[in-house]
């Protein structure tokens, strides 16, 4: 029986066919791997985006809780180079090079992310004052508490002293850091950089036996993390402690709906609204931050939040105390570039024009998320006393 092997030509043909098959399988496997990585990136960034959205939404929902509504939002004082000057506020200081211009600007920007500053009473803290001295307008005040602190409190944290029945109230700030187990703290009167809290000082003798609570003042902004990945930062109004909350948050844009007189209102004619023409919403002057009209105006007539009825003319001005809802829009971005070099272009959002944020040769998967949150606490007409010691 004769035996015949493969000829060189046959071997070459077989090798060629095998190479084509192997190459095809490799391409399929590579595409599947890239698709799996992109799917994981999409899932991760959407989950991160949802968490960031809910974090900010909770803060908006809490804005003004337990404090004067006129101090709930801050557009031109806290963290501003020149308090009272809106264009000195939003420079987004972060690590390395921030993704927005380094020069200061207003909280609402058309060339970069917005930032948000709001306040509410801390529902987890309460102490009773056993002694306070001196009683007067200037301070600083030495305050003795009925129970020791359980955590540290940083210099600059805003505090409230409430007399019996929550009237009168004094807003003060910690003049120095307070440590766990401290029973004595030092408070000071407020300055312009502290925000729009009343600045009356502890002038009434009732403050020597008052309730002491804390104000949670929160500032959200976008900046780059240590590795230049954009992130959502939170500054809680304490000296030197901005925290990275969520990495991969690239843009934050906010719109504020001011309450307009409803049908049947006694306020007639309705106050003139700023002109705002948006491509998708049309003309609506009662929304700030969609067009180029900026933010609600701290200089507008403020409501007398206790004595004004709900249909008072001062409830319909452009003052921040009249914000009835905040639309929160953000862009979540993958922390690494897309493996197949096919990503999503950074979108235009609210009044922020589409930025060119990607580095040459880099493409990122992105997702846009939005939610509108109401501000029910800004309709409060009475002060509430805190609960038991916490």
C-alpha cells in the first residue's frame, strides 16, 4: 500500500485557511471583549450618575429645613473671592487642572460646570447651652454645653442658638476647631463670607440657656481628581475638607424655577419676569439657568417668610427664597477611555455649550441624567425646635 503525504502547496493552502479562521475568531473575540468592557463602563457610569443625582436631589429637598428660607441658597457669598460679587465665586478649585476655566465666575456658567451652595439644619445634632458669655453683639462667645461632643467640629461651621419657642435665634460660627469630648466651644459672629444668615449675634439673655444646633452648609462642584478624572466634589462648609463624592461626573448644570403667580392669584398683574428664550422650552422667564440669565437674585425683594401670606407679591420675586424647584442635569463619563476608540461626544447641557473635553485620541462613553426636585422647606412660615440631644 502506498503512502502519500501533503504537498507543499497543500500545506500552504491549509495554513492560509487556518490563519484566516484564527484571525476571524480573534477579531470576534476582540470585539466581544471590547463590547463587554464598554457595557461595564456604561453600567458603572450610569450607576455613579444616579447616585450623584440622588445626592444632590436630597440636598435640594432639604434646603431651608429648620433655618430661614432666605439663607437656604447662596449665589454670591460663600467660597467667593469677593463676597457679594457673583463673578468671583465659581472657579472650581480641584486637584491638578480643573475641567473648567481657572478664572472665577458665577455659580451658573455657560463655559463650564455650575456649582451649588445650599444650607439646612443638621437633623442629627442638638445640645443644650448651660452657660454663655459674654451676652452681646460682638463676641466671641464661650459656650458651655450640657453634653460632650462625640465628633469633631471644624472652625467655620455655622451654628444656631434657639431660645425657648425658637424665638429669638442667633446664627454664629465656630471660632476654633472643637474636638470630641469637648464640653466648651467658642463661637463668633458672622461675616460677609459666611452667607446670608442673619447677623444679629447673641444679644438676648435667653441665649445663656438656649438650644444649640448645627447648620449643614453644602457646596457641590466639579473638578479633577488626583489623576485628572473629573469628579463631583462636596465642600460641607468646613475649613479645608472638600471631599470627592463620585468620580466620572463631568458636568453639572442647574436650572431654578421661581414660583410664578398661579391662576386666581391676588397678585395682578404678575411681576415682570426676565426674558428667557430656550430652543426646547420656548420663552419662560421664571426659569433661571437655562438661558444666559444666570441665577436667582439675592438683591431682589425677599419675602417676609413668617408674616407674608403664600400669595404675597414678595413670594413671586426673583429672590432665592422663592425657588420652587431645581432641575439637576449632569453628565457621567467613564473613568477610562473606550477600548474601541468610539465614544460619545461631550453634550451641550442647559446653557453650557458643548465642550471639547476629550484629549486627542481619547473617546469616552457618556450618559446624561436629569431630575427635578421640589423645595418644600422654602414655604415654611414658622421656626421648628430641634429634638433631643444627639
